[in-house]
């Protein structure tokens, strides 16, 4: 009898403990459900909304970057300008586009006094060459413009003192040539002028201004032959412009195509 009573009491005690544990777990669950959701503090919200973008994201000023072989491009609007050259290559090819935008100009003094530069290729996308852009590039011997060049202006003294330059072809699209653009180019003996713009201060006599009011859309060529005779051809007309030879007496009898002594 006593054994049965003890067994019964043990069962009752177990049931009480189980019931107590059940009630406790239910209470915790209700507390978890009723717990309020924490909202971000007002100050934190303000900090998130007033965070400033980085300077690179917010800047709307001109963007300047350098790429090999030393060309420096500056962005103006929706196009790039070559504004400097920091390399030492002898041959430089300017690309027609940079970062998916056209390269449309060569800035003032961009290649100023780059004495090691011997060859420059200018793409058809370039419409202007700034003043003094290639001044004192004494080693420059070759200037090439891209096919169907859109060049419209050559700035003042743009190629001045390029003493190694022997010839150049000016694109037909050019509408403006600045003063002294080719002055003091001592070896420049042939200028093919496809434009209708006058050329002044040419290298064989920097103090003399050559007036080219007779020029038309024909191919105009200024050339110096092996005797040092300088002629200027406009269409079928040939003008004697000067003489840089060493002979004290000059025989022009063989120059039967001369039309006028200028």
C-alpha cells in the first residue's frame, strides 16, 4: 500500500513539473511576440539622408587624365582636347576618340618645345590646333592629317620654329590660319595648301608677308627646287617667290613655266 502511494505521488509531481515548464514557455513566447520593433533613431536617419557623395561622383568640373605615351586629355563638354604631352616618344599618334568621346582639338602649347618629337599624326576628328601648339618642336619632320580631315583652324605660331619640318599639306577644310603659323621653319620648302586661306610669314623670309588673294580652291603648292628657287603654284599659274641658293647670278631661262615674278 505504501509502495503504491509513493508511486502515485511521484507521477503527480512529474505532471506538475511538466505543466509548470509548459506555462513558462508560453509566457516567453508571448513576450517575444509582444516585443516592440525597434525603429532607427531620428539622428541615424538624418545621417543617412545627408551623406555627401564622393568628390569623384559629385564633380562636374573638367576632367583631366593621362594615357600612354604621355598624351594628356582634358574633357570639355562632350569632347576631349589634347592639352599636354608628358612623354618622350618620337612618333605620336593622336586617337580620334577617348573614352567613347571624340578628340576634337589640340590645345595651346600642348606640344610646346617637345624637341624629341619627330612625327605627329592628327586624326580627322580634330577641328582646331591651338596657338603655339607645336612651337619649338625642332625635331619635328612629319605632320600627317587624317583622311577627310575636319580641321578648320590653325592657331597663331602653331608650328613656328619647327626647324626640321620640310613639308606640310594644309587640309581643304581649313578656314583660318593664324599669323606666323609656319614662321622660322627654316627647312620648310614645300607647303601644299588645299584650302583657300592666305599664308603669311613664310619661312624663307619671316619679315615678308605673302598675299594670296589670287588663291582659289585649286591645289596650291609652295616649293623650293634643288637650285634654291622658290615658286608658288596656283592651278596652272606659277609665281617666282624668292631665291635661297648660293649662286651670285641666277639664270631663269630654263624656267619656262613662270608666269609672274612676285
